[in-house]
C-alpha cells in the first residue's frame, strides 16, 4: 500500500517535471539485466516512447508478444535548487511489476500495472548533475496476481501470456513518469466527505502530513472567490448557497491546504473537488438525494499504436463521443484508468464506477482463452492473490477517493461466485474494505452470465448489482434471440420476486459488429444485428423498475489476444477503434438523449 497518492501539482513548494519522451528499452529474455549492469542505465537500447505499451510498435511477432522482463532507462537532471526537498520519481503505471534503480542503486519495487507508485530517490540522486534511472519491468501473468492469467513457455523456449481475461496484455510504462520535488515533511494525503443542507453544504476535510502544527484550509469557487476557510488538520468548510456538482452539470471548487510550522507555511496542496453526495436507497441510485439513471459504457484504455497508454487526445475524443451520445457514466473496466480520466470526468459531470484489476477470477469464462474448468476460488493461489487484491483496492481508493465523478467501487469483474469456496474470500474482502473510503461509496462487482440470481453465492455482498449478460450473442443468438429475451426476463422475474431491494445496472451486453457489414434481414456481426440486440435489451430494461442503468459493452472496439472468437480484437464497440460511429451509435443517441436523468424515479 502506498503512503499517499496525491496527484502531482506545481506551486511554490512543489515542483513537477515530466520524464516522458524517448527512453532506452531492452528485452531481457535471459534475465541477465543485472549481470550486464543495466540497473546502472544504458544508452544503447531501442528508442521507446513513454507513455506507451511497447507491443504494437514492433513489426515482428516475437517482440509484440514478448512476455518476461524488459528494461527502460533514461537520464534526468536534478537541479541544485531541489536541494533540501524530497525528490521522487512517480510512475503512473508499470505493467505489471517493476523494480526502480537510480544511479545503479535499487530504490524499490512495485506490483500492480494500473496504479501509480512513487520512488523516493532523495538519497540516490546527485544534485546539479545528470542522473540515470533504470526500471526493470515484468509483464508475466499469474493466477496469484491481478489481472489473472498464466504464463506458458512454448516448445521453442519463448514465453507467452495466457490471460484469463479478454483484453490484450499491453505492457510497458503506460502512463506518465514525473520527477517531483516536494517538502520533506509535507502533506501526503487528504480526504473529503460532504453533507448537503437546504442552502448550505459542509465539506468535512482531513489532511495527513508528516509534520506541521496546523493547516489552513480554504475553498475557492470557479470565479476565484474564497467561499470558506478553516484551520486544523481536520475540520469543516461550510459553504452557503453552494453550487453543487451534478451529473452532466459539474461545478468544481478548488480546495487548498497550507501546512504551517508555527506561523511559517511549509507546504501547500490544491485540488479540484465537487460538492455532492452519492447513496443507494432501495432500488434508487441517488446523487445529491436525487434519483439518477445511468447510461454509458464499459470502456478500455486502448488505441492504435500505443496500446494501453494514456493518451489525452483519445480521452478528449471519447469524452466528446460520450457527451454526443447522451451518456452520463462509464465503468473503468477492467482496471483503474489514468488519473487524468477522472479529472476529465469531474469536469464533464460524468459518473465513474471505478474498477480494480480483479479480472479473470473465473476459469470457465476464460475457457475460450485457454482457462480451465474449475472453481477459481478453490485454487491455492488465492491466499497470495488476496493480499495483492486488497493492496490494489487500498491504492485505488486512496488515489481516487476525492473525485466527485467516482460513484462506486467495483471490486471484481465476473469472479466465479457460483461455488461456496468464493464466500470466505468475499467476506474477508468486503469486511477489510468497508472503511477505506471516507465517503463510504457503494461497493459492487459485476456478475457473469453464469452467476444468476439462483446460482451466485455472493449476492449479499454488493450494495447494488452489476450484471454482465450476453443472450443474443454467446447463447440464443441470431434468429433465436427471442428465446434469449425470454431467458433474460425469466431471470429478472426471479430478482423481482426476491426480497432484494437494490438497484441493478446492466454493466455489459452487446454483439460483435463488423463496421460496414450490412445485411437485410440482419445477420450476426452486421450493424443491423447490433441495433436489434440493443433494442431487445432496452425493451427489457424498460419493463423492470429496479433496473437503474445501462452500460453496453463497449464504447469502442479494442484489442484482445488472437483467437477463433476474435477478428482483430473485440468488436462490440458502439464506435470503431478509431472512434467513428457504427449505426448503433445513432440508435443509442436517440434513446439516451430522450431519457430523463431521473428516469424511473420514485418507482
Ligand atoms: C465479458 C467480460 C469482458 C469481455 C466480454 C466479451 O467482462 O471483458 O470483453 O465479456 O466477451 O465477460 O465481449
């Protein structure tokens, strides 16, 4: 667990310089990097962009599919005026595990390819001089790691990733690297939670710092006016006539903390927050005590050339597509996204179901990818896995808790919950994570097709349900789709008859669709069939009041492993991989722009 994961800011006390650009890169199939002295840095590698996944730059398959250790290295300069500060290198993400060296000295290691970590390099750097950083990264998949999979060695000695999940194992330094200079004993974390009254809002804040006798907190509106102040490491900021953060109508305040040592300011941190509450009541999802009906997508961080790299340009386009189509939410399937995504969502008023990379915890579902037909939670690997899982939930909540856009935490995607062996794991995990979020946002996970109302043993855990259902595609497809609809209704009737009074959001459903393939009457893979499948689901959603959201799979086509179920990736996108609409996009736009935000409120 990281001590603090504050997003880097620049002010009088804090410097932030990006170490993005071309790094030197080497594959290390023989595991000889240290022996060769690569930890001391190297200049003779392949020139590799950061942030990026290395895979799709290469023209030979051994390089693209490379699984094992690989190294990055570059020089960086630490100015003299950074002396006296703590010097950190912050990695936005390294897939999936990393060891960081500076000037040949091992600084730290980290596991988890979708969350940031900070290396304190203060004692290793030379001030006023060039320094060298080297990072050994490893992208193997294991059952006791997140996301889950296997690494196999082929007869020719090459290693291969066998994911138990349906997205390509894009690897590398996928997010920005920052060189930071921050106060040695400064602020390392803060949190907020909210109470909304008639014409006032209370922001409960608390600041964690390594020293300092006091904190001055202030809240500043979008016009730059200070609207509330307080003193103390924790306390309340009270705003009269507050402007609330609303769905698709965001208002952001700047929260600013000054850390004092006696009367002297020794650190400052500022961030943007939104005044809003979220809660689940009966089968309603409430934002600011008002009912909200979710529409949006499951997504991926995925684009051509740079793979899973965060790309501000792609994100700008995706946000615009979501706004155009009338979406108000998405799930960060199947891992926490780059921090800038949440900042964007905060600004645009889009709700996020934030998901930890606990995906592939179900071997039968991954069978088409090579998984085994046994209960995942019977495996002896779950002990080690649990530790990593909890660690990553800790870090995800730590990192994202202050974003107004974050509506809920998704703790798994499609785990195998159909056997009793899952229950102790869930009990422990849900208990251990109950108090991590100061806002106590709802916790949930997606239920795979096999985990029906009747079959899942873990229905008591989520605060609301996310259902991934594929009638019309993986079963009862094509002309049989009417039976698919009947089956879906039969399952929902069971939920309805039960005494469960919680909302259901459909977090996945869809049809692979080849853009440009038209057929009358429709046929699977055609643009017409994708619309028919969405129409079928929407008919069903409109008939059950406890369904409070629809997030078809996926916003855009994305890359997966190659296989006989995939034609250059997963084609369930409503948009193509280069972010152009399929016909279904126009259909959904018509529906979603007409649906009121509080659709089904009070029902
Ligand atoms: C679901 C998974 C998702 C897949 C999708 C599909 O959650 O990752 O991409 O199926 O098969 O089971 O399209």
